[in-house]
C-alpha cells in the first residue's frame, strides 16, 4: 500500500476524551473513529488488525473442531422469553420494535438462538458432539461505555457453543476450548492467564476467564507465579492430552477479585502475585440450563429422551485489539506483535521525489509485494521526522529506511520497532531478511 493513496488520518494531538493508552493510540494512529458513545467505525488500518485477530481466532477454532456458521445480530424477543432471560437481562439489552410492533432485540449473545437451531435439527445422540461458532457483532447497552474498545457497546465477539449427550462429553468440549484459547492467545503474541471465574448472567457452575496482563486492566487478579511461568506455546492440540493439561494447569491458583479469599488462598505469600488483567475470553459449562428451558432434547442410546449438555465460549475479538496495545506500546506508539500487525514492513522514502530514492523504493516495494510481504510504503512528500513519527506510532514491526546518502553507498537501514535496533544492509540482504519466514 502506498501511503499517499491510503486513508490513515493520524493525529498529532492526543485526543482529550481518551483515558487509556490503547484508546489514545488507536485514535492517534487513525485506526478508529467514535460514531456514538461506545460505538466505533473501524478505519482501514484498524480494520486490518481486527481482521488478523479474527482470522487467528477462526483458525484455532477450526483446528479444535468447532464449525463456523453465522447467526444474525437481530433476534426475536420470543426466543429469549423461552429461556427466561428476556426480562432477566435488564437494561443492557437493546430492545427494538419492528414496523409490525414485533419485539426484537440486538443480540448481546446467542445461547437461545443456537439452542433453537440445534433443537430443530439434532434429534439423536448420534448427531453429537457438535461445537458451533460464529464471529458476529454484539450489542450491550453498558451504563458506562469506556476505554474505547475495551468496554464498548457494539463489539465483535467470537462465540462458540458446545452440544454433548452427557457430562463427560461436555467437559471434553470445555477442555478443548480451554486449550484452543491458550493456543489462540499465544499465536496472537499475547500472554494470557486462565482464571477461575463466576458465571454471572450466562449461568452454570464451571467457568474460566482468560486475562491479558496489563496495568490498566479492569480486573484485579491473584495468581500463582508458577502459572505465569508456564509456556503456553506447548498447549496440546485437539488430539493431544487436553484433559490432562487442563487438570494440571487449573491446579495452579488463579482468581479474580470476586473469587479471591485471602484467608482461604492455598498459595504461599511469596508465590502469590497480584496483577491487573484485561478479560479477553470467557468460557462456561452450564449443562442443561438452556436445553431444559427450551426443550432441546435428544434420544439416547437406550431410546431415552435427555436434555443436551451445553457450554458457551466467548472471545472479545475487538477488545483484543485494544488489549494488545495495552500490553505492548512505548512512548512513541504501538508495538504490534508481528502476527497481528497491520503491515509487516513500513518502507520510508526519506526524500520522496528524489531521482535516487524513488526508483530504489519502487523496486523494494515491488519485490516485497511480489514476495507476499505486507508493506506500507510512505511515499508522501513529508519531512523525514514526520514519517518516522507516524511509522513508530502505528507500530509496524520493521521499518526499511531509504535515503539518498545510503543509496549512493548501496545500503538501506532496517529498524526493528520493538528493540529499536538499527542495521545498515545492502538492498539484497534487507530483502532477504524481510522475505524469509
Ligand atoms: N455467551 C458467553 C460466551 S459465548 C458470553 O457472552 N460471555 S461474556 O459475556 O463473557 O463475553 C465474552 C467476551 O466478550 C468477554 O470475555 C470480553 O472479552 C468480550 N466483551 C464482553 N463485553 C464487552 C464489551 N462491552 N466490549 C468489548 N468486549 C466485550
């Protein structure tokens, strides 16, 4: 992408309304635009990151056996009356009437709808197990939408629902999603901690939240240091010892504020660390809560009719974009993990319009693009300082800097955004470095 032709309205000033660093940096980097309280338009740069996060989440769901579908954002109130949640959900639910005065709502989650779909088609235990998910916008009319994407009113969620004939099956599904989540966050370049949680309005009796550690997190966590020391790149795959892994890691103490009782905490004080976390995922086992209420039954192996065992599993896809920034930034801007960076390389022409730098940049740009590397080429007629500042701000992992003096000597500079390390390289070795792996 040539920056002169792109749409990336960066801001020099720090927007006054933004209280947390991720919100400030996303506004300044031209990723986001607030359109109403807690509702945002994703500008092109932000949308690229959102799509990358979404794709990694999708790939890991698929790998662990969940099947993607897409349910609508608008739901019928009648469905929610069946589960009893239409009244229980309260003011967070955005209620709508259509032209025929039918009561509708903008979905805050989809347990009822997916239960309705499954009960219509699944009649026998032979049709199970199934895990179904979608990635869809949700609306929750939060009293105080704040911190940008962290607590928005409209937000993108990945929600999976599992259907099993018995408790053992449901637990296996839960454990698979637990592993899928840790694997997802590791691929996103984020360190996430699983924490025993309350189930709240979703219901049920087994639940974990997944938190990214950041000082600005809304939740206070109490965690055994041994859990933080684990390397979640070693999570078992769908065919691995998922149950054993969950049993081992959940032995290590980790609790959010509301679940923590200092008097009963089994971890010795010197190993108990208190950190703040951003909740980016939440999984629930709730058994037959919805299938009982909504009559989602199957015929079992002995001909008996039983309610389907269920769980639900959410990831805050849009919240992750903000959480990644909270966890990784410096005084100059965002420092993206490579897997979700909007571009891999920022190509900076220090003297756009120059007879020496223009052709070298055009050549590097063409070669990188041809090799499938995502490049943002700053070909604007701007001061070098402004180009450096913008590239640092948007947090692209590698900056490839081309100036007239370097071109005379046949070299360019490669800067690593995260470490600040700079290297002079020949054009060939710079290209080789950026196109490998
Ligand atoms: N039905 C269940 C799981 S599918 C559910 O809705 N769980 S949840 O309420 O915990 O939401 C799942 C995830 O969505 C949360 O972990 C969080 O990361 C994200 N989320 C929830 N509310 C918001 C919000 N207001 N803004 C941004 N993300 C949110």
